[in-house]
C-alpha cells in the first residue's frame, strides 16, 4: 500500500466541512495506486476536496498544514 494525501479548499476555513476536514490539515489515504486513492476520495468526500497527492508530491508541502493528519482512510 502507498500513502496519498487529500486536502480541502480554503472555503472550509470559515465554512464547516461535511467530513470534519480543515484546510490546515490532511487526510491520508492508503491505497494500492493513485486511481484507487481517487476512488476512495470520491466515495468518502464527494466533491468536497481540493486535491489528492502522492507521498513524494506532498512531502515538500506538509509544512503548509500545521494541524497535521486529521483523518485516515485505510
């Protein structure tokens, strides 16, 4: 399994996110590949997320998310 990272948009800074997410944190998705990670993101969040990144893509951006990991999809 690989780790993928889902983040949400800035509108959820002032508006409650339906899944309890916040733009200062992320949801880690454990999946076999990017396609499976996207399927799980859509199943769990519908349209209520901004992006899903690979571990390599996200690693350099973690400092932008001070609340850290808010949720895990296994």
